[in-house]
C-alpha cells in the first residue's frame, strides 16, 4: 500500500519534462493511482523507471513494451485517456 507521501513523490516523478508524458502521468497519479490494484500500482512505479523515449513510443502506440507488466500498465493508462 502506498502512503499519501509516496503518491506525492510519484506525482513529482511523473513530471517528465516531455509534455506528451506529463499530460498522461500527472493526472493519472492524482486521479487514478489510488484505485489501482496493488500489483498495478507496482507496475506504474516500474513504468516510471523507463526512459522517456521508450515511454513516448509506447504511448504514441508506435510499439508495445516487451515486458508484460509494462504492457499492462501502458494499456490501463491508454484506456483511461481513450475510452471506448
């Protein structure tokens, strides 16, 4: 379980300096992170460790992560911003 302090830290780490990623990550942490299953929360933390260029490619849907955990959290975030 992540504390409010942990979530504030994650929100800060979500500020990547690349607008395309910032507009995905910051609102996601602030609005959706708390409602994720614990395993998905861990996946998001793992996602934040990735390089910005990889993240950009995945979120622009030019490629998918090879790691199934990362692929799952990318999909969760994309579905949140692109509702069916």
